């Protein structure tokens, strides 16, 4: 049961990036989000990815994949809307 709960959380946690992306798109601005923070977090996820992708732990692997996809979307969105401003 704990494994199932953890697996659900590993997918649910990265989904909290979606409201951030939506807010930036609706406001057409990412001026309140630090590019250093966004790129720094993304680089850390990227550096953790080899371990997450090669592990046999499904929770960790799922979390890494979901976070890489959704946080990449955050970084792309923040960077695009920063250039427009």
C-alpha cells in the first residue's frame, strides 16, 4: 500500500508545475520568476536523471521522468515569456 501511495505522489508532485505554467501564460510574463532558479533546478534534475533512469525503484524512476518532462516545460515557458518582456 505504501508503494502505491508513493508512486501516486511521484506523479502528483510534478503536476504542481502546471499551475505555474498556466499562470505565466495567462499573465504573458515570467518577470517574477528567477531564471537562475528555474535553470538551476532543471540542471539539478538533469544531473539526477542518470541515477533515476537506471534504478530499479519505480517510484524514483517515475518521479524523475515526470519531473524532467514537467519542469522542462516550466523552464521553456519561463524563458520564452522572459524574452517577450
